[in-house]
């Protein structure tokens, strides 16, 4: 009976460690994905600001000619 208890505890501990490893991997991958997403959004926002600045400059030039 004592060996069955050791086997059950060993299997339970192994399953726990595997589950913990999987969850840790998911968290790390999510953090990496969020960092990449932040980089892409920062570049997009910069391009958007430049485009809006260009449009404002065109509108000001258009109004100055009137």
C-alpha cells in the first residue's frame, strides 16, 4: 500500500509541475506578444501623427492662399 501512495504522490506532483510549466510558458509567450504588439502600435501611432501633421499643413497652406 505504501508504494501505491508513493506512485500517486509522484504522478500528482508530476502533473502539477507539468501544469505549472505550461501555464508559465503561456504567460511568458503572452508577455512577448504584448511587447511586439506595443512596438507595432507605437510605429502606427507615429505614422498616424505624421499623416495628420501633413494634412494640417496642407489645410493651412490652402487657407493662406485664399
